C-alpha cells in the first residue's frame, strides 16, 4: 500500500476508519489516491468535459490541498445510500404530539444516513401551559429534547457514525431559564449542543438593564391577560403572544454567562444579525444552525462543506522569503466551488424537503483550515495584528474567487432557482462585494446563494496529517488524542502538530518555532479578533471556540459575548476546562464527560 501521503499514524487511522471505501467487508480504496479518484470521478460525471474536470478535481484533492466535507469523502462514488451533506436544520416542529413525533422521525432518518441535525424548539409551548382538548399540561421543550437525545444514543448503538445535534431556543421563550440550565446535569442532553437565540432587542435590554418579557403564542381560550405581538416561527405574520412573566434582561444574561463559564454551554447565536445578513433574506427565515454553528439554515436546509488547506500554499517556510500563494488559493477556490456545486446533484437526501431546499438555493460552504500552522510556517504569531491581516487577506481571496466562480457557473448552467436579481443584490452581504462581482451577478446571475463558511474541520484536518483545524489556533505542540474506532472503542495516539513537526525537520535546536503559541496562551480578545477579522468575507458563519483559561475571572468572561456582538459576529462559543467539562482533547472518561461541540466525535465532518 502506498502510504507516502500519510506522515502521521493518526492520519491513516482517520482515513481508514472514516473515509476509506469498503463494501461488505471488501476494501475498495487500496490507497488514499483511490479515494481521491473516486471523489473526483463521481463529481466530474456531472460535467460535459468529464476527463478535464476529473483531472482538475483530483489535482486539488491531491496532497490534501482541498478537503471536502467528510460525508463527501466517505460517500461519493460508493454504493451506499447516504447523504453527501454533513448537516441539516430540520423542519419547524409543530406544537402537537403528531408534530413532535413526525419531527423526531425525520431527525432519525437523517441521522441514520450520516447527517447531523439542528432544531429550533421555540415552537413548543412552555412547561405548565394548558394543552386544550386533552385536559393536561405541557411538559415543555426541554423535556422533549430528551427524546431526541435518546434517539441519537439509539442510532449510535446501531453502528452509525457519531451523532451531532444542535438545539436552539429563543431568548424570550418562557422556558429559557430551564433551557440555559439543561446541561448542568451531566446525564442530560449528552448529544446536543445548545444555543440561545439572542435578538437585537434582548442585547439592547441587557445593555440598558431593562425588563425582558417571556412570551408564547396564545392558544385557544387564552385571550385574557397581557398580550404582545411577536413574529414567531411557524407563523407567517406576527402573532398575539401571552405574556408569561418579565425578568431582568441583565439577570437572564448573567445566567447564560454563568452556565457558559461553568459548563461550556449554551452558546449564543445573534439571530437577528444572522437573518439581516442572510443573502436569501427575501424568501426564508432562519431559527437554527447546523451542530457546530457555522451554517445558519432555514427549515430543511443543508450543509455542503469543504476547506482549503492553507499549509499547502506556503512557499519557502521558515525563511525570510516565506510567502503565501494567494493566486494558488484563488485558483483552488474556484475549482472547489464547481466540485461542491456538483455534490448537490449527486447526493442522496434523507427527506424530499431537504433535496428541494438544497437544489433551490444551491448553498455551499467553502472555508479554510490549517490557518494557525500556515502562520507558523510564515513565522507570524497567531493572534497578532499581522496574523489577523493575513487571515482577512486569505478569506477575502477565497470569498471573491468563490463568487466569481459561481457567476461563471451561472453563465454555464444557470442560477439557483430562488435567485431574484434585484433582491439578491440588495442583501447586506452582497452589497459589500466588489463592483466587478456585482456587475457579474447583474449580467449572468449566480449559481449558489451562499458560498463561504468556516467549519471546525477537525477530522479532515487530522486526515491532512494533523494540521491546525479551521480558524482555530494550534491546540498544543504535542498531546494524546483519543479517536473512535469502527468497533466503538477508542485508540490513543500521540500526535505532533504539523508545523512543529515541519520545524523539527529544519531546526536542530529542539525548541518550538519562535512564533509558536497554543490555544490557551492566547488571550480571549485575541481569539475574538481573529474571528472578527474574517467575518466580513464569510456570508454564512464561523465555527470558532474561544479557549478560556481555567482561572479566567468571571467578570472579564461575561463581557466576551457582548464584545462578540459589538464586533459584528453572528455567534459566540467558549470553552473553559474545569472538573465538570473536562478538557477538549485529553483522556477524559468517555462515558461520563460532557460532550461539547469541540469534541472530535461530535464534529460534523
């Protein structure tokens, strides 16, 4: 077997257990080149010039220059009836037993095919509310989330890949305090990441220390009492809502912050900003994201992800002449857009609604990975102003190349069906694009409604010989990593960071690279600044965990999420290691530790 592309044992393990094609026990991918050929051939079959595009696709896959999402690598060109999309946001849950269990069934079918799922539980009436017609009271959204949690555990017991789920709840839902505290019992909601949908009005109320009403749409016979008009998921127009109680906004915010500080959840999604900056603002409303938060999606929306490996575009590393090949990145981005666009037409979908949504919008999420290692190869410290500038420059290059490629595809194959030229050009993000790109959209349309997102890219970054993942800093120079085997047990690997290993090959000093910095040596502000630097060129969102030192003061911590909001981010997630949460990558008790979005086995790749 040709193992020349694998320089670390864990990389080969990831390929062998996650992405290598087997059929009834027979190994069909003899080498990683076979995997690349399988993907390239399958996706190029959608093209008129099949041989030409197969060669171009193979070229960006080779040496891990471009890393398609894990479902693409595992499923493209196989006989398996699986989805090539990593994650989905499921349909709006109807507030009835039929609606709840229909939604549960849809989630089960989706996870069975390998897709992670996101749900907004805001449509479910609060605990204690009257259920008219049956003479009972509601148990509330958090209780029903436990059913999904059990479903996920059951799916895992069948040998399916690790499940990932996101649960969201509005900040004005009457059960928001129960939701915030839901994961403080480590035995509950083990397979969920949870996030609070924080509105602009709530953030203003927090800042002004105002009262905050908790409300829910009024049912039959609930016309009495205080009522307010609210837009609410499941309703086309604003609906009368019953006021259940008022709380101090700042007190509620403090509860969110304390839970995040002590338990690493919930995260916060700035939902109004997500909708205001959605390219399809004119035909959809978003209430949830995929499990790691980088793709806000409408009901039945899907993630089609891929990451450009920046370490493969550094020339003359560790020298005074070290430079980033932006032209090569731009060229790769353009080819990757075509590859990901073809995924939409090749993939199976667990549900008809998912196929319809994917084909109507043709969303893709092109991003980057290996940024921190690329910065080390360039001898630039992650978190510095120079690093933020480089990250922004790279993301601008990827974004603009992707939009230009999508315009070219529209000229060749047509625009996405939901394209409305005037409304699309009026969207907040598209208005920020260069005039040449906007003129191209005017003339030819655009193939894909959205083009950029930053995924965690944890598994695929290990596949690429343990490069730093996504936008994240290097976790550490070397450490033990526990990874799942096909039989459900875990293997321990000693792993060395890609850039550190490269440094050791050119340096006899035995020290780390001079600019080496790990995740916990950075200040939280430096984490935020790196995320904020690239958000202007990401039309969807960014999966980024702000690593918090264990001894970080809570009074400083509680301002981080407000800072994230002020910096224009769409969400914020933090992780502070402590006896309750454990550590992200260390040898924690795999049966008892709280799973978190940063955990390799929870990532959607």
